[in-house]
């Protein structure tokens, strides 16, 4: 028998290892455009499920009439994935459970989400989208985020906007259907959109206006279209909105300044004997001590008496009187009367007649001469 010769050709496993080393990590992490995961069919799970599982949820009284109308459509949609649905109007509940024909284990979870959305006032046309592969849902509870009821209603209305404009803008930017009902916000759409919707809703309940988040979403949408900026950081393009909250609490008039903390205790105060030793009174006799005390007491009494006498004398002091006659002011040049000018005005007034033209003195003298001649 001939000895086996060593083969120089590479095995297929070695080729795969070399190819994987050559490929970049970024290519492995990025999902190619237009790629979709294949659907889960019966060939993937031909034997079906071992155990039966079911989910039930309650619905409010005002949804009873709508659910009764659309329930045949719900049963038909869930029947396609072999899920059984029952409506109990007496208890006010909806139940979904698997059957022997069910092959998709995730179908029961989608059926559970469907009845939850129907209970939260989402229309059937939108709720059926949850049965698709790339669609998910999120029910955000906002009832316990704000304590004050009036404040909660205002912030919830701010999320909806005037005539639903804010909610519509949020739906267009996130590709999600958003429904605000009572104490919950229901959203249906892709996973990335649901993440953004939850962030906007929670920020709105924290007193951050939704227009700020909508503005950042618009910028992100424009940046995502640029292939060069996909791998770069977007922090330089996104705006930073600083929240300025002014405290309306009234400040006290007298503010107490805290002293600096020191580990050492305060110095011990001097005793009576220490004070007497410092002043020298300790070494005096008792008679001299009494004499000093008496002099101090008399000095204090004299001060108190003088203060009392001053207070009593205040009642007898007359107040300052204002002068009755006003002092005549010296005549100024402006107040002086020009007598000569007044005389001239009076002379002119005598010569003038009301409504007649001014008279010439030469003409008057000529007329007087003619009158004298006629008389003679």
C-alpha cells in the first residue's frame, strides 16, 4: 500500500476563517438595506405547541358597544394564526387562547396585545397591525406621574396639542400610531419609533414641552438620510435645551448665616470668681465691696431719674410756631410796571374808533379849518 501524500489544497473551514478575518466588524454589525427576516411558517414548527396558554383582560363599559360590533373581525384576524378569542359581556372581559393547530409560539402574545389595545380605545383598523412581524406596541401609564389633577390634565392636553397637531407631528416623525386615552398612552409601530414616543411622553409629564423633542427628531431624520454621517456622532448637531426653573417661594427678610463648622468646642465662659480676680475685687474687704455696689446702684438710679424727668418735661415744651405774616419778596425787574408804556397805549386808544380805520392827524386839522370857515 502506498503512503498517503500530503495535500497542499486548503480545506473549506480554513477559507471561511480567512474570510471572516478580512471582513470588517462594522459590516457585521450593520444590517443591509432592504433585508427582512423570513416569516415563521408551519415548516419551522410542524408538531405545534405542547400546552395551551391563554390571556384575559378587562375592558370599560363604554367600549362594550364597539367591541360587540367589531368582534367578528377580531375572531377572523386571530383565526388566521389559529388563536381562539372569546368576548364575555357579563364579566366585561376578553380572552385569547391557543389551539391544537397553533404553530407560532409568539402568536398568543400578539393576540394578548391586540385585546389590550382594543380595551384602551384603539380602533380595530390600527390594532390589527400588531399581528404583523415588524410592528410592536407600547402602553405607557401616565396617571401616577403627576400628583395634581389639574396639572396632569394640562400636560396631557399639551401632548395632544391644538386640534391634535402635536400628536400628528409625533406620529409622522416616529411612524407610529399614538392614542391618548384616560391615564394611558397607547402606541403602535416599529421598535425605534416606540422608544422615541415613550421618551416624548415621559418628558411631557415632567414639564418638558414636546416641541423640543420634536425638533430633535426632525434633525435626526435629516441626519439619517446622509450616508456619511451615519457612523459619526450627532451630538454637535443636536440642540441642548437647558431647563430654567425659577422658584416662586418667598425669601425670608432675615436670613440666618450658618457659622463655619469647627470640631473644637466653644471656649468655656469665665466664672464669677475669675471675673473678680481679673478686676481685683476678689482681694477687697467685704465693706469695700458693699461700698462699690452701693455707688454703682446710686449711679444707675440717677440715670433713670434723669431720663424720667426728660420725658415729663417734653409735655411742657411748646412746639415751634410758623410765622403768621409772609415776608415780602423784593421787587424784581420782571415785576416792575412800565408807566410810560401804559400812557402811550391809552393815548392811542383815544384816537382810535371801534371798527374804523386809523385817523391821520393832518386830515383832522384840515377838516376843522373847513368847518370854521362854513360857520363864519
